C-alpha cells in the first residue's frame, strides 16, 4: 500500500509488490532448506503442504511482476499468510484438545 502512495503508476506498484514478495519467498525457502540440512527442525505434513504452496507462489508472483501487474494476484498471494497462520492455529488447537494416550 505504501507503493500506491508513491508517484509510481498502479501497474508498476503492483509489479514491485509482487517482485518484493518473490524475494522474500525465495529467502524463506533458502533459510528453511539450510535449517533442514543442519537438522534444526523436522518437517511435518503441514510444513510439506506449506512448502508446496510457497513453491507455487513464486512463479505466480514472478508472472505478475513481469507480465500481468494485477492487484488481485498480489493481494491474494499476501492473503495466503492469514490463512496459513489460521491453519497452524487450528493444528495447535487440535494438539492441545486431543486426548493423551496415557
């Protein structure tokens, strides 16, 4: 939204938003792969799904940054994080509420 307040035209602002999102996505994927190699965390099924979605978002955001410059694509990709966080919150609640095997 800061880019929309700048003197850039709308298409350039949405393309810059998508491009910066691609940079963040790639950085997250690189950091997670380095942590995985060092054995700092183990992946669960939910993390495999999240990784797949992140890999899917990268080419979509690149296409939006280079060719499309559509606002709905950039906003939808950023809205993913709300659903992502909600999904992990539900998984956490499931872990807490689930009866113990004791």
